[in-house]
């Protein structure tokens, strides 16, 4: 029945500001733009989207699900983003399977920066 995750989407209040965050701060490249209200970013293994078209849904770093981006070096990524003024919600920490940290995007959504043990 279920094959795979088709995409992950985050609600945003200000699409231009959110695009600056995801494209300039995180370095994502937009793959598709639907009516200047929904932008998609293709990543290995999935698609991430931001949109202003999620009625009744507001960005939140303390509720609902969150998105995890795999990165080469969590600590270096956090340091770079902090230098750009990005809010760090949870400092880097290590689990038995990974190292990760949580930042907050320009709209208030939590974004996990993740590095799996073993280089995945």
C-alpha cells in the first residue's frame, strides 16, 4: 500500500523570507515553483516543500513533526548558521546512532541537522 514518503512540507508565513533561509542560509536549490505559493526542493531520497497554502496551519518549533536534513558535520553546520543569525534551539548532542542539533527556520519551524554514525 504505502511505497515511500512523497514529500515533506512546512507551512510558512512569508514565502520570500523562507526562501532566503532555505536557499541562501541552507543552500537548497528550488526544483519547482507552483503559483509562487509552493516551492519544492529535491534532495537525495525525497522532496521538501514550503508553502503559504496550508490554511489553518502555522509554523511551530514546539508542536507536530519536524524535518531532519542529513549534513556532513553537525557542529560546523551549526557554527556557520549561528554566524548567519540562525537561532539554535538545541545545541549539538550525540546519541548511540547519530549526532544532531535543532535550529529554527525563519518562520518558526524546527529543523533537525543530523549526521548518522557510520557516514550515512
